[in-house]
C-alpha cells in the first residue's frame, strides 16, 4: 500500500482518546449533492486561452458531484463529436459549439446563459 492510500484511511485530528464513546472523524467527503437541472445556472462561453490559441467551449457553474459532471460532459462531447474534459464544476469541449451546447442544455431543462461576448 502506498503512502497516499495510508493517509486517506487515517482519522483526522485526534490520534488517541481514552473516551470509549469518542467517534473518530475519518475525513468524510464534503461533496455537494447535484442540484436538479431547473436550479442549475450554467454559463456557456468560448475560450481561446486554454488550449494554446485553439477555440474551446467552456460550460461553467455546474453544482453537483464529479460523477454527474462527468456524465454531462460525456453527453456534450458525444453531441459535438469532440474531445474535452471536466473538473471543478467546469466542462471544456474542444471546438466552437456554444449554440449547439446551449440548445441541448435548454432541452434538458437547465437555465443557460451565453457569456463572454
């Protein structure tokens, strides 16, 4: 077992307690639950800075789990037949697909606004 996995399984804070009823904080995840599409406020913008001057469509403002973000990113990448990535509430799709992505998200029930001109 490597040191990264060992540190994730250790209790946070207190190392030893004589109290028999003490409960160790095992570092539970603080990931927020995914909001329904009607409560999401997404921004769709075109970005030329991230990929070395190449155009990329960026969707920001997603509130939810990383798994739900990855699922939505996969749907958008399949829709546009393009590559991309997702992390930290943002989805990046390679290429200029602002209108196509916005139409798809509106059909799914998301509140979407174009941003960045």
